[in-house]
């Protein structure tokens, strides 16, 4: 009789279920938003970077509030209509960034049929959870630990533990699948979860050099389509 070792899988979002966060496209949308807000691209881009950590932790209820903070950093003030317009433009960019990679839906079907509990652990701004239910793969997930809602970011233990507790999983029976951003694999391992590196093209990312990728000696897959084979090998 086969003994199933793993009962659940936690997934990263960007670079795992969808393409990595895109540097060039992000700069382009920030130019659009800067024009809508009436500030320079350089100021918009710089102050967006400075508010990044606060955005990930949920200091802003929505992207309009984040843009308001960015504009105020320049010593100016945008109208509410301009803030809403910029937020909508950015959310459209986010929505277009959240298309499932090849093999993602087939993998989620396979895991669901196997009875695995599925969770998401993502460092993200409030535009992602706002759009979540519009995504093709949202229905597969029993719980999503969005950093902006949990108030913790990877690799902090609290964000992994939030997902484990919500899913009723112990670390020993859980896999974590991610592309190695934000030291997420090391963070998962520190919580007792088995990390799996999924290889991603990092040429158009802000963090193309990642310690979790360059020094990784644990399980790795070239695409999500390889995860079932890995799980079956582990379960024997």
C-alpha cells in the first residue's frame, strides 16, 4: 500500500503560477500612472519603490491610497478622480500579469483530484486580492495568505504559518513550490515545510540574482508539469 507523505501544497504566485513580475512592463505602466497623477515618471517610480515594503505589508487599503502617498511625497496633491484612474490602470496591468503559466491548471486539477489541500503564499499589494476571484485558478485554493492581508512577508514564518493553520496542515506533510524570490524557499524550510524550486526565466525581473536559486541543493523542477512525478517519486 502506498503511503502518501504529503497532504497539501503551498504555492508562490509570481514566477510560479504566473510569469515572474515583469520589470519592463512595470516601468511602462508606471509612466502611464505618472501622467495620470500629474507627476514625473522619475518621482512616481522612485517613491513607488520607497513605499514597496509598506505596500506588501498592507499599509494601504488599496492602490489609490498608495498612489496618494506617492504623490504627497512630491509635495503635490492629486484629485480623487486621478488617483482612482491611476489605480485602475495599475490593476489592469496586474490582471494582465496574472495569466496562468502553461501546465498550471492541469497541475491544480491533478492535485485536487488527489485530495491535496492547496494554499497560496504571496508577497503582494492589495490589487492582487482584489482581482483574485477573476482568475482561472482561484477556485482551486482553499486559502490564500496574501502578505498585504496577513501583515507578514516572506520569508517571515508568520505568513507560512497562517496558511498551514488555515489549511489544517502540519509542516511535515506540506510542500512549498516557488521560484526562489524573497528567500521564500529558505523561509519555508525554516518552518519545516519541504520546498521545491521551480525554475523560471529571471531575465526581466528586478531580482535576477537570488540566493535561494543560486545556492539551491533541494528538489527542483523545470516546470509545474514535473511536480506530479516528483510527488509520486517521494510517495513511492
